[in-house]
C-alpha cells in the first residue's frame, strides 16, 4: 500500500515566487520598451524646437539620464513602491489609470471565462456520454478547430452580422447606451456596480451591449478548453479505475463524478493559459466595441510613444496573469494532491 507524505507549506513557496517573477518580467519590460522607435521627449514637445538644456531637463524628468544600470535600479525601486510614474502625454498617474480601467477589462474576461467554463463542462459531458449523437459530433468537430479563427475576425464578423444585418445587437459604442449615466462606483466592475445599484434600465442596456463581445471571446477561446476536457474525459472513462467502479456496481452518478475528478486537473491547469488569452482578447474586443478599458489605454500608449504608460500596462497585466496562474495552481493541487511540490509516495 502506498501513502502520500505531504509538505504543508507547498502553497507558500508558490506565493513567494510571485514577486520574483514580476521582478524578472519588469527587467525585461524595461529593456523591451526602450527599444521602441521614437523619442518620448520629442513626443512631449509636440515637435517644437527645444534648447539642449530644455531637452536634457525633459530627459531627466523622464528618468532617461545616467547609465542604463542607474535607470534600471531607479525603475525597479519605483516598482517596489508601486510608483509607475505619470503618463508623458497627459500627466495622469499610471497606477490611477490602471486602477480605474483594469476592473472593466477583467470583468469582460471573467464573464467570458465563466460562460466558457459552463459550456465546457456541459458540452464535454454530452460528447463523452453520447458520442453517436449528431450534435455531439458537431461539438467535437468544433472543439478540434480550437483557435482556428482569431478574436478580432470574429468581432468584425459579429458586428457586421448582428448589428448591421440582423440588428440584434445595439451599436458597438460602449458597455451601455450613451444617454445613460454610469453606475455609482463601488467595486469598479461596471456590471456588478449596476447590479448593486438596482438600475434595471442600465442593466438591460449592459446585457444588450455585452452579449456580443462576450460571445466573441467564448467562441474564440472556449474550444481550447473543450478540446482538452473531452480528451481528458475520454481517457478517464477508459481508465482501469472507471472499469473497476462499474464492475463493483457503483451508480452512474458515482462513476461520472469519479471520471470528472480525474479529468478536471489537466483542464483546470489550462484555465490560467486560457484566461491570459481572454485578457489579451478582451483588450482587442474593447477596441472593436469602443469600450473604455485597458485596450484603449494600451493603444494610446503605443501610438503616442508613451513608454511610461506602456511599461506600467505590461507589468500590471503580467502581475494579474501571474496571480491567476497562482490560484489555478492552488485549485489544481487541491483537486490532485500528487501535483503538490514535495509530495512523496511511501510504501507500507
């Protein structure tokens, strides 16, 4: 008989590595952003003539003077104090802008992730339990085409079909009708704040404006989850443990739960990657549907050579993705303790 010897601090080591990963990514961002063509000082001046003294003073205000090493150490020191600087275009604090915009983008990605998860579980079970059903074959073919169509193509096609042709969707001009007032800011998540305000008209407008962008993200990224879940279910269904449960007279419900428990860890591990894709997809979809959020901010930073805003955007999005990966790891290791670091099998 084999037993597992657990290390109770398995999650603490994962948590301790989070700031290390952010630190390493910040170093990479520092060098990559400075390779972008364009002179930020000239951007600030708007093309106006500057004296050498004015030019050097502007470079110093942006932290571009001194050696590369001194610039890097100053940059990392500011990151440690959560000082991401101010946009060189409008002077607004980068952290303040991220605090305002990030929840809106996260909400869109989370909506798509929840819908994708529910569809993955429901359709995956249907395909595996009823493999000869015509609908199951269509779903399986859809899953095999995972990632075949980019999100921006689906977005453009969706706007053309559902807004221009069928008129099932309102104009892609934001999260709600422009004549309505924004909900009182409580959580920073627009739809959640609308729910808390009990404004039915605003909620209806949000549902009407959000269903299409959410559907675009789901159609673009759910097949990846579905493909992996179907494959894991099929492998778990044919495993010896499943055959033993069936032979021992276990109920269908117990057999299905056993199959799901063994199939879920690999699918859950994929959630972090898919959420990262959806977060990036949400940035693109926000641009297509004229929704203020991280997408608008990132595009403005790139087009205006605002390297301060761009590096803050990259670091904060990376930090959010790392936190999501951390929670995915925790859930995965709770589902399957054998995946925890430091776990050893002992015979007895």
